[in-house]
C-alpha cells in the first residue's frame, strides 16, 4: 500500500458510519465514503467546525448542506501544485487527493528521462495528472468527455501558470479518440488513464470498465512511441489488483515491467489508512 503522508492543505481527520471528515485548506467537509463500514461515533455531533455535509438521497445522488459559509471555489496546494476546488454533485470536490502517489511518480519519471515527453491523459477529469506532467515540461493531450471538467482543468493549468501551448484539451469519448489517434499515427511516451466503472462519452457512448478496459489498454499499445516511458492505470472502481495485473500482463506488448499496488490516505485520529483504489503501471525504462 502506498500512502500519501505529506499534505499540508489536506487531511482526513476522522471516519465513521459511511462518512469521512476532511479538512481542505480551512474548509471542513463531511462526505460519504462507502468503504467506511466501521462505527467511530456520530461525526456530525463530534465535530463543531464542519462547513458542509453531503447527504445522500434515497432517490440517488444527494446534496450539500452548508452549516457555515463555503466559498464558491477555493484553492489547495500539494507541494508546488495548486488545485481549484468546488463543492459538486456526487460528493465531489474536483480533486482526488490520494492521486498524489501517481502525480509524484509521473513527475519523477518525466524529470529523470531528461527528454521531451508526450503524455496522453485519458479520463483526465480536472487535470491532476495533466498538471503533474506539465510541471515537468511535458506536452499533454488531455481527454475527457465532459465540457465542464475540461473547463475546470483549463482553470487548473492557468492557476499553476503553466505553458498553455503545451496542452491540448480534447472533449471526446476515450475509445473513439484513441482509435482516431491510431489512424493518424500519433505516438506518446506516457499514457495515463483513470477509468470510472461506468461513464459516458461526449456523444453518449457507454464506457463499462468490465467490457471496455481490456480493449482500451490493447489499443493504447499502438499509441506508444519508439521509446515509451510508462503506462499508468488508476482505478477506484473496486477492480481487484490481480485482475488489473492480469489485464496488464496480457496486453504488455512491449514487455515492460509491471507493478501494482493499493493507494491510501492516513486517518488522523486513529492511525488507520483509508484505501482509495489501486494503480497498475508498466515501466518500459
Ligand atoms: C474518475 S474520474 C477521473 C479522475 C482523475 N483522473 C483525477 O485523478 O483527478 C473519470 C472521468 O472520466 C470521464 N469519462 C467518463 N466516461 C468517459 C468516456 N467514455 N470518454 C471520456 N471521458 C469519460 C468523466 O467525465 C470523468 O471526468
């Protein structure tokens, strides 16, 4: 298990009964987390500086209840990277803090390579991995089907004062885009993806990780450059690490070195770790 221990602006303070209590800068949020199946008391009674609570609705979805003022958007940092946050539907804030494990790896590998690196970031959301790669001067093609998410990722690029000529934002279905890039004979040194369990392409195309992940990773092999660095697959969809290992092993056309691990975040009050999914990597050098 890889654990992120070096946030200043973020921490999980406590967890209980399907909820986690977190600090994001100076904003305190209480949000659902289905992995918290233990009981450690009623967090909404225990803590008195909660800014907002996300309540699940029986009909699906949910809503934020503000107990104190929450700005429309605010910023937190992880080392020298900055991210815009907003309270969004589906209990999101626009950032998955545990991804710092992947951001650190992306930055380290690109920096060590000492060459001009082209990155393809699929299911790229608000651009955490895009920012990490651009911090090391890589060229990034950022693909997501949601206009809103791409707009947010653009804000994050601006916030970090990165060179906007080095990023290409694409609003498209991932599989469609990858097939088009194969036809155009475009190549990438790094491919990163964070596929959800289910999703929709820009024109309603259905993404289902169980049906589509194997094909997507197989196709991505055709986009690798002559000197690829790595392929990184993150998953928060309950995919077993062994299943991801098997998929990577069977699609590993360039015979890279496969590694798989869980990622997690520490819980401050009781020294527990909250698991936050897995990653699988193929390193080619
Ligand atoms: C789990 S989030 C990725 C999290 C992100 N990598 C991070 O760490 O910040 C999944 C993203 O995939 C996008 N998405 C879902 N289905 C898609 C599809 N078929 N094609 C392109 N993007 C899709 C969603 O809009 C969403 O932004």
